[in-house]
C-alpha cells in the first residue's frame, strides 16, 4: 500500500513536471500520458526512475513518447 502511494505521487510529479516543461495544460499532458502509455512505463520503471532528477525524468519521458510516436 505504501509503495502504491509512492508510485501515485511519482506519476503526479512526472505529469506536472512534463506539463511545465512542455508549457501545456494538465489535460494535454494527461492525454499524452494516456495515448502513449506513459503511466505504465513509469509504474514499471518506478524503482529506477524515482531515484533520478527531474531533468533526467522529463528527458526520459519525452524520449519514450518520441519512440512510441515513431513506432505507430
């Protein structure tokens, strides 16, 4: 249960950070996360990703989305 809360907080942190970095609305950021399955990516990689800095995480999310877009 405690880890679930940590993962949820991490996802919210990532969503807010991504939104601020891209200068888009929360709805647009959530749309990107849902469209490209970012939430599952963050959940699966939580153990490693949550130890990284904000800039690294944002770059990783953007790279992940970029590759998902190219593979569609």
